[in-house]
C-alpha cells in the first residue's frame, strides 16, 4: 500500500490554502493546497466521484488529504478497516466539532455552508462517551417505540396519495414527484406534527441549512415551530417521537430535545429520498433485478442492499476530530484535524470486496449506516419506509419504464449526498385510473 508521508495534511497546510497556480482538480475544477485533492468546485460531477476515490486510494492509501472548501482541508478515510477504527475508537476520534483546529482558530468563515452541517449543537451527533449514550438511549428508545404496522400504513397512504397526483399524466419524475416528498411527510408525522406545520418546518430547515441570507430568519422559525411542538407534547403527549423524547428517563432538556429532533430530521430526510430513488433506478434498469424479481429469486430488500453497497445515500459523512497526534492509515494526523467518513469508498475497498466485484446479496457488512456507537439508530424504520415506498409504486404502476436512456441519469452534485437529480418515467393504460 503506498502511503507517502510527504503529502500535506490538514493542519500543516498554511492558510489561505490556495497557493498561486495550484492545479485545478480534473473532476471538480477546484484548486486546493498542494497535496490535498478538492472535493468541491463548480465542476463537481457525482458520476466521477467513485473514480476519484480510487485515484486517491492509489496515490495515498486508505487515508487521503482532501479539501472540502477553499482553505478547509481534511482527511478522507477510504479504507474499510480504517473506517471501522475511526468510528469505533472514541478515545482517538471525537465527534465534537469544538475540537476542530480550523474552527478554533477562526479559519472557517462564519457564512461557510459547512457550518450548518458540522457546527456544534447539543445533540447526540456532536457528543462523545457518557453524554452521547444518555441522548442516544432516548433517541433509540423513541425510534424503537415506532409501531411498524402503523408506519407501513402511513407510508402506503402517503405513497398512494402522491401517486394519485400524477397518474393521469402518464409520466412523472420519481425524484421530484415521489421520493423527495414522501420521507419528509412521513418523518414530520413521526415527530408528531400535523401536515401544514410539518411543511412549514421542512421549509424552515431547508433554508436554515442552505447558508444563505435567509438562514438566520429560517433558523428562528424552525426553533419557534419546534418549541411550540415541545410545549404541546409536554402537556399532551401522543404516540410520537417528540413525546417519547420528552418523557424519557434520560431527562433531556427542551433545548436538547429540540436539537435532537433537528438532527433526526436532517439525518433522515435526504438519505431516505436517495435510498428510495436509487433503489427504483435499479429495479427499473438492472436486467438481473427485473427478471429475477418476476422469477422470484431477488427481493426488493436485495435491491435496497445493493444500493447501500454501491451507492450509499450518504457517500461521505463529516466528521471526526483527532484527539491526539498519530499516524493513521500511514498519514501524519494532528490533534484537531478533521477526518471524513468515506462511506462509499470504504464499501468499494478492494481488500474486502469479493473477487467478482459485485457484493454478495444478503451481505450487510457495508458501511452505509456507518459503525460504532454512532451508527445510524434508524436503520429499521428507514428500511421499512424505503421498502414500502418502493413496493407501493411498483404495484401501482406495474408498466412504468424509464423515459431516458439510463446513461443520461445524473447524480446530484454533492460530495456528501449520493442521490439522483431526477428519475423520469412514463407508464401506460394499465397504471392509469
Ligand atoms: C428515518 C430515517 C432516519 C433517521 C431518523 C436517522 C437518524 C439518525 C441519527 C439520529 C443519527 C445520529 C446517531 C448518533 O450520532 O448516535 C444518524 C446517523 C447516521 N445515519 Fe441515519 N437516520 C435515518 C436514515 C438514514 C439512512 C437512510 C441512512 C443511509 C443509508 C443513514 C445514515 C446515517 C449515517 C451514515 C449516520 C452517521 C453515523 C456516524 O456519525 O457514524 N440514516 N441517523
């Protein structure tokens, strides 16, 4: 494994990190510090990212220097074994962004679009050890209190409703008309919000994390909606996640409940959108799945697993922060450096893939949900939502077909999220009312 030690790591890079004449990345078009490959830029092309991960692996080994914004460098962890170590070892790798050197030194601009994603909140995603376990128990218990039958019914009803809105047209974009709408309606329902307030919350959260001029106001609106929900559920608990968090023996404060609700919403929405749409793409396009499904060998769950292996809905996840100087994956990692979880790259690590290259059906050792104490606590409800959404539309529109050649489908331009920009389909008389 080649692990050159002469590459510039995050904390050793001078700021600002763009020396004159730094070469532009062929994939993203961005320039970055010498040695750190940019994962951002005007030309960021979702299709090219898997090839970029392999170039990084070949050049640097399982941990590679990247930059995620101008002047913001980090380590991308590409190796499956190294990613397990990163996620399991809380002593060496903290979840708390207040340890991040670039943030502590004021080198992350206040309006950086990264901050809504990695800025500290009093929520489980940003804590370690005892403090994390306290909130995690409350969140996990609230999630396991979800009634599966009821959730399936809610997803099916929401799906039927969305499908009815476009069946007469004979065509739809399954991203814009279906996958993007379904999880947010279901998740706001799980939190205990009615439809209109749910919609208002969705808009406020989207604007808050957009890092635009509207963000500050939107953040206040989001806080007001959630505080009102918390107030209501304290007085009149219902069969929902908010009530379960508020009345959990872990005794979360209202502020902690609020921020954990935001984390659940943000962590669960786009990921589930991506999982639904990419699974539908596989069922529509992959001849092995089309024929196997009708022949009964492959299940929808197999398609869902294939997505988690090959197109994990979160391809890279920020972040962990080194708590000490160390050599990790052959690289000189310094205290306070940011490390990014390269979930897609770790799944494609040649050291763990079967020789044929295609992951074995039924094998769930992928890292799409990460691992260790912070592994996604919502794997079961997320799968249930995704499976039901996929099943419902397949049964309602049995003759749907892709409207463009598969090669024309595009991925969204993001180094974090792996999802389709659009999935245009058409269907005939069998599916119309
Ligand atoms: C109903 C849908 C979902 C909800 C409510 C949800 C909720 C959460 C929460 C609360 C966390 C933080 C856990 C912690 O820090 O202890 C988390 C982490 C995470 N979730 Fe989910 N999630 C959902 C769906 C998904 C899906 C579909 C994926 C991708 C397949 C996913 C991938 C992840 C990943 C990669 C993490 C990061 C774990 C880490 O920091 O190591 N989640 N999720």
